[in-house]
C-alpha cells in the first residue's frame, strides 16, 4: 500500500522558523510524519493553496466526561459548578451512561476535526471511568493521556497518571502511596490549583510536589520561580478561566 502523499502550494515554517510561502511537503500517512519538504511549486499531488500547514494541536486539560453537562453549568462559578458539592455531581447522578458516552464521543470528534491529535484528561470515577473513555475512543484516531482518580496502586499500569483536586489532598496520607507508586512508574501527578486564593501556596507545600499544576492563576514572582526550579509544568486554561 502507498502511504506517501505530496501536498503542494502550501505555506509552512521550516526548521529555522523561516516562512515558506510556496512549498511542498511529502507526508507519510502510516507514521503520521512529514518525511520531506521543499520550497517551490510542483504540479503533482494535492493542492493546498491558501493553507498553512502546522503540527497537530494538544489540548492539555480536559474533563471529557463532563461534555454531557456543559450547557447546564454555564453562568456558575467554579465552586458552584465543580466544587466538592457542585452542580456537576448532581447532574452525573441523574445521567445515563449512554448519554455520557455519546457526549464524550461527540467532543472527541470535534477535537479531531479541529486539528487536535492529543488530549490530556482528568478522568473521574476510578477504573470504570477509565474503561468508559478507552471504549469510546478506540475507533477515533486521537491519543488520550488519562489522568485518573479514585484508583489503586495496581491500577497505575493502566493509566498515564493521576489527576487530583487540591481539596482531595487535605488528607494527603490517603493518597500518598498511590502518588508514590505513580512517581516510581514515571507516571504524571497533576493537580488543580490556583483558581482560589492561597491554592498555589498550598500546592507548592505538598509533601510530594506535582508534575503539573492546572490553572496557576495570579502567582507571585517567587511561586513562578519555585515552579521553574522544581520543573513543574503549568497548564493555563484561558477559556474556562474567562467565565
């Protein structure tokens, strides 16, 4: 089978970040990679005039399971929506699993059609939630990084890491062994922190520092430096934090 495809008359940045206004690319569809690029016009292949070719995008923070409820929680603040007793949990109690799965699939297809190749999901409801997501996306060409919660040490081989809320870590000893297990396996330990005052300081004082902090709003200069020193990745969410 022939996997190479020529895209011509397209614009892109070369390896030196110089704009190529009229170039051509050879893509290897089997590997999902660009195997060759050149400047200049050619007549063979697929015409991509007026297209800018860029790498696929990554959505670094999703709650894909909440897709079924996104219209119902508009105009609520973070605590009312997603807090420990937030509206979201009430909606989950009354939702059918088929409804949740269908909404997950719709969101995944929307991401794929928007040029997103990878998403990193905070997956709730333990291994049941993990298996639900894996089942839904098995025929969708997306790469899902699953950060689970409510899982045990033995489950860490089946997920990409942990995605926890800061309020869950008030009793850190409950999660300590699972977090240590994730670290030993070189899995991701991510948390939400920074949407409320004082959360960043609390996150930076955890017994085991996270690999990723989601939100990280309004940090002071020392907190930014501390995140850098400790190689903590920061994921900003301008869409959700604009609400």
